[in-house]
C-alpha cells in the first residue's frame, strides 16, 4: 500500500464547516488510537522515526505542516497538509 490522500465529508454554511469521518465506513484502517501534536514552533522538526507495523492517518487540524516519507527502497515522497478536511494515509 502506498500513501494516499483522502478527503473527509464536509458540510459548510454561514456557521462554519463540519467535517466527519465515520470510523466504520470512511476510514481505510481500523482505528485504535488518536493522538495529536500542537504548539510546535515554526521550523521545528518532529518524528524522524519509523512506524513499521501500523498505518496512520495524518491531518492538519489547524495550520499546516510538511511531511517527508522515506520508503524502505529509499524513495522519498513529500506531502503538505494544510486543510482539516484532508488527510494522508501512511501505511
């Protein structure tokens, strides 16, 4: 499986936007845990390690961030997440 960008269903009106992901229907993985990082200073780096036995969905809930993935074959893929209604599935 390769990284894949997904879009969450969103309803927008004068009150704002509501995005939703039905765990049993909209997510391509079984959800076991949610975690989030925040308060990261601009230019700081996080991560730098591998998760070899789990699949993750990354979402920029506020602001934006860039992701660099390095495959086992050495291939490098760069992504930018900057919308809370978009996610990146990382196998």
